[in-house]
């Protein structure tokens, strides 16, 4: 049975190491703040200047001045810091982010990804994803394995405008966890009941065990 979005977040969070600074992009990646991390201490970073934030604030306890990059009202963990935009991006561009978790429209077997512009749309900007993809020590993606019309999102090469080339280390989807190897996606884990044949049928690139 494919993973839910919450389960995708839980599986990807298992890859975080103690002490990591983890940037969470907008959309699906924000679900990770609600994942129990056990005895690991992880510092969540939002590019708008919140470092060390925690889960979404309970209803009625929101602070209108405390939001993450997805404009969610969040809580602060002990030791958290609020910094200005320039300092937040200095942290990013200085290579201090251990991993950035981003949503994406497409991912390619060579480590490219596309997450800022869909086919046929006008305008659009890459935004902070460009800095994060270029500077973070690791880039992980969270995404659905297929589009709403059933087309693959994991491809041999991206068809949409690329955000960054050759940087993706892991891709977590509803079908499993995969690592781009250059010419294929290597299976790191599969959702319960999902078979390798099902993954291959849903992927427009080679899939290896």
C-alpha cells in the first residue's frame, strides 16, 4: 500500500542525523516538523529566518509574528533563534545546511530536479530553492511518484525547467525511497506491499535494486 504524505515524511526523517540543521521547503516537506525524532536533536531552518522551530502551533495559540517559509504558524524549540533574511541566507550560502528537503515536480536519474515552473505556465521564479540546492550538503526531495493524470515524475531527464543539476541524493515518494545513481534510481526502501514491478511501471527511468 503506498505511503501517505505523513508516512513519506516519517520515512525521510529517518535519514536525518543527530545535530543536523535541516531546511524545510514549502509544501510537503513541512510535514516533517510533526515527525517524532526520538533522541536525535535536529534544528529545523526556514529561509525566512526561523532556526530551531518545531511543530505547528495549536489552534488558538498561534503567534502572528512566528511563521515558517510556508506561512504556517509554528512553535519554537528551546534554543531557537530568529534572524533577518540576510543572516538566514548567509547560513545557507555558507554551506551550513546539512540537508534541504524540497518538494518537486520532477526528478531525474542524474540528480537533476525541477520544482519551480510547470509546463504552460507564464512567469515564475526559482526563489530560495536555487541557493539551497547549490549550497546545502544534501538535497532530498518529497513528491508524489506520479502526476494527477498518472504520468511519471521520476524520469531519465527532466522535461521542465531545471532548478539545479546533479544535486539530488534521495527522493521520497508514496511508493518508496530512491537514490539517483546517474543512469537509474536505486531502491532504498519500498512502501509496504509495493513491488519493484509496480515502481518500474510508474517510473520513466531504469530502477535498480
